[in-house]
C-alpha cells in the first residue's frame, strides 16, 4: 500500500505543513498539490465542496506525493467511509466532545476487527494499491477536532482513545467555547489555557497536535512550538493575500479608491 508519509512523520515525532482547500475546483486542488505542502485537506464542512467535487479533487491531488486529507462535515460513519473510499488518506472530524465520539470516529475509519468500516474502497484501492484492505488500518490518519467546552472538559479521555492520531484545534469554535468572538481568541488568557490543555493531553498520550492558522505569523509561531500538523492559511486566504499584494504593488498608478476585502474566517 502507498505509505501515508504525513502520518509516518507524526509517528516519528516530526512536523508537517499543509493547507485547507475549500474552493470546489479541481484545478485549485491540483495547483496547490504541486506546491511544497506535506498534506492538503479538502474541506467538506465549511468549504464549497460536495461529494462529486471531492471525487474529482482527490485524483487531482494524487498527481503529486502530497497526502490527501478530507474534513468531513460531521461525525457520521457513512460520511467518513465515503471520504475514505474516495481516496482520502485521513479524515478530520469536527466537534468531538467525548471519548465515545472519538471511538465512533475511529471505528468508522478502521476495518474489522479494529472498527466497523464497511469494505468497498472503490477509488482508494486504485490510489493506495492492491493490498489496501490489509494495510489501510495502519495508514489512514484519524484527526479529531477539539473545539467546544465539552470537548475541553473531556480532552484527556479523547486523546487517550486508541486509534486517534492527532487532535486538531479549530480556533474559531474554540474561541466561542471560551466566551470570545470567533477567531478572536489568539493571545487571550482563556484561549491560551484551552490550547495548553489540548497540547498537554496530546503530549501525555503521544499523539500529534495541529491547528488552523489565520496568518503566516501564527503558522510560524506554532511551527516553532513544535506542532505536528500546521495549516498555512487555506486556499481562499492565500488567494486573497496574493491579489492584495499584486494590487498594492500597482496601486499608486490608479485613481480608483482602495476597497478592503472582507475578513475570511
């Protein structure tokens, strides 16, 4: 089976850099995969991507060695299984609140006897190789998002759940969980305490930790803090940053007033 290089890096204690793909476009997925990212995560929760889009975008990513992940919209076994059957080499599952939630997500990712995943890797076996069924349980990454007050209260048990490879922080929902505006938690004491609790649980149980960042400065900060799964902005933010830089470079030649772009979550 094709190795999951990102997961193997985590297991060795290493760090990886990737980005979120929320634009439902095959060419965007292929373009981003040809940059120097370790992984890409196609976002079917808050992105514009549906299952038909996903089935085109994953093969586009597969033109490179970049590891393809998918954030599923919810902790639903059939949704997780379909993403894996389409060729995702890991799933990011949002809103994990309890150890039972964690066990449910793991079970959907693993074939028996370790889980309850139904066998039918329609595209995954093409991408992964003919021995996919025998080796998938060891190569598929299970990435769970802890981003609610209930999840924080149960983070120790979630991190201890067998089969969990990484806890991933969603800063917008985590900000809400500690009583702050979405995405406004950075630097606030309550937010910092929540992040520290997730970090400590991951360290105690020997699993990776990751987060979604809103700026290159934050990506650098958390890379330097040793995070294993660091997201760099996401496709929409990267596109907006490039356009903003290009317009700024030529702006002194124009008379049109500068209209600011909307803040992206």
